[in-house]
C-alpha cells in the first residue's frame, strides 16, 4: 500500500472529488481514478461511491479514513525528523469547537493564520454539540469538559473559570442573593443539562449548587442563546468567564455571589485522536491557538 495513493484517498474524501484531489497532487484525472481503483482492489473494498454527479464516502471508506490519515501523519513526522518535511503546510484541517467560543476568539484571528499558511484549508464545524472526532474524521477540537475518552489526547489551552451572573434589571426586580441558599428563591437558567456542582468561596468553604434545581425556569443548549437570555433578565445563570467578561466590564451583566466560583473540573482543551501522530498541519494550528489565545487569555486581562 503506497502512501501516495493514501494521500489521494484522503484528499478525495475531503473534497469529495477525485479529479480535484488528483490535480492537487499533480495527477491527471485518468491517473487519479486508476490510483483509487488500485487502492480499493488492494484493500478489497469500495472506499468511495462514484456517480456521474457526485462522490461520497462508503461505510468502509469512513472507517478506513482515520487510519489513512494516521499513516500519512506518521510518514510526514518521520520525514520531518530527517529534515525532509515540506516547506509549506498544505491539505485540509478538520476542526470543531463550541460556536460561541469560536465566534469570540477564533474567527477574528483566522485571517492571520490563513496568511501564515496559505496552502492549508480549514474545514470548521462550530457547534455547542460535541461531534465524535473519530467518526467525523476531525483532526482537532476544542472541548471545555473533562477528557474521559481514552482514544483521545489533549493539551490545555486555558482555564475555564465559571461564575454566576444576572442582568441588572433582573436583580432590581428580584433582589441580590447574599448566600448560595438564597438561590432557591430565584429564577435559574441552566445550560443544557448542567450537572450539580459546588460553589466554592474564596476562603475555601463551599456549598452545593444545582442549576437544574426546582427554581430553574429555563434550560438552553446553545451558548449564545444562553447568554442572551441572561442579558434579557431571564434569571441567574452560570457562565464561563471567557463568555461574559465583556458584559461584566460594560455593566450589562452583574456577577452574583462574587466571592464564589462554580467549581467544575473543566478547562479549555485542544483535543486530537490518539491514533494520529501529531501531523504538521495540526501542530501549526495548535501552536497558533496557544500563542494567540492560551498564552495570555483575553478574558483574564485587567479591565482598562
């Protein structure tokens, strides 16, 4: 099995176009088609379904794709170790991240990354829904939850401090809670199915806090809508500091129980499949995000 044919398959899977994948590798359409046929015969399965109008991954192709990526990544890593790596990073990088975080911190810096890596194509899926990295053939993801899947590896991007906040209008109407116990008498807004957690005071004492308790009037599974509802006065809600630091600075949101934080064993992590050698394209994007976001998180800078 030749890695050149695997590169063709990976490109064809990304583009859903064998001829376009072949052109990127300098192959004529007839040659690219012959290479794909040869690869499928050697494996004993159809990796791509072709028709006169479109190309689609077969079930076998979807299962084989992560392994093909892994083989290519290992070859690239070996060449790089010998000083034979490509001068420019190319190909397609599939990336997924929470939509709200991406809108605030990733999308604004993408032009700088694209200028540095003009031959690299970013295929981004931005959603608060967590996609399966292996099934979706993702190279990299941002997660803000504990890494439990043993098939994945991760590197910490930044802390994910979580606090309680509400709009000034809500607090004027319903009052300011002075203790965690007072939350029972307030409207709570939960994100998704938030698990019970501890509110930890600065002195180390803590109280239990359940965003889905009886006083919870609203559950939302979209980060942006969750913040908009809080801004509109729907109630008291837990939010990541990275999501609301600007609103806290402007006064459109007010921190509730300011001596407490929502203790959760979470951080912002850069996650990638364990089966993959860290390919050059993944490494350069990780390094970029760590430099631009992780080194000095914007939401932790002092207010000006």
